[in-house]
């Protein structure tokens, strides 16, 4: 089986999904809603699936204000991080249907252990609105927040957290602990999980696969 996309571009990728024109693609435990580049039935790898998904989304922008629509903006931020060699995690902060903050992981570029996507997006949102109390705001992030970012969400009084993929090794919004819904704290955050989970985790998986290939 050859990936259609890689066959066209000369790239190499492990086949993970069967692409059906405008339909649902599935192979093993990797469900993916993609269209093959040629618009015909074919096979695609994880990397290609992300590219194809993005292309399809850019052709049909989701501006209905849905969680998936804003998560796509967070995914674009994550891609920016990946393009700079950073672990691809992206975030946006939304208030009243408007994006008031954006951020992507810049830990390496900034040499800053605090430069996680969520922290940068929260800072920008605070600067763009009324200060540190981000009441009525929703943070969209491609990966389950770590303990630091979960703490920041509580401290910023963020109303809702929407995330894509779970992080079993570092997530503190359900995986290793649950800072955002701890009843002992003076603020709790409403959580929506697994929004565009396949896209969010495919981006991370292909980033780490490429790192391993480089050795
Ligand atoms: Zn974090």
C-alpha cells in the first residue's frame, strides 16, 4: 500500500488511513475524515492526512463559532510551532465568539520553560481584554494542559477549556490529575475533551516520527 499523497510528493509515510472522497476514512484504530488529494479513494499516511485535512478545511472555513471551528485555529497555531521545530501544540482564547489570544509552543525558541501555547495565549488575551480575569473566556488547545497551564487556567478564571488529545504522560486535566476541576479550589473550569482529537494527535505523532527518522 502506498500513500497517495507521498506518491505524488515523493515523501515517505506509514499508511494509517484509507481516504475516501468526501467520506470517512478508517484503518485500524485510526479514524480519519479526509479526502485524498486526487479526490479519489486511496491511502494516506498520518502526515498527509493532516495536510489533506487542512487543505479541505481551508477550502471550507468553519466560521460557525463551533468548538471544532476554533480548534482548527488552535491546530494552525500548533502547525506554526511544528514548522519551527517546536513540539506542535497550539492554543487560542475566545470571548463572545472573538479570538482574543493566540499562542503556540515556543519553549526552544524563547529558551523559556513557561513558553507553553496556553500561557502565551492567556497572556495575549489578558493584554487584549480587561486584564488577568478572563471571565467568560474559552481556551482551545490541541493537547491536554500540563499542571502549570491547568493552574494558570484556574488563576485566570477561564470559564471553559476545550482540548483535543489527552496527554497521559503530562496532562493535568483528567490524565494524571485534575487541577481545573478540583473542588477545593476557588474556581473550576468546564471541560470539553477530544475535540478534533485525531487531527491533534496525528500532528504530534508525525512530529515525533520525523524526529526519530532524523535520529
Ligand atoms: Zn503547559
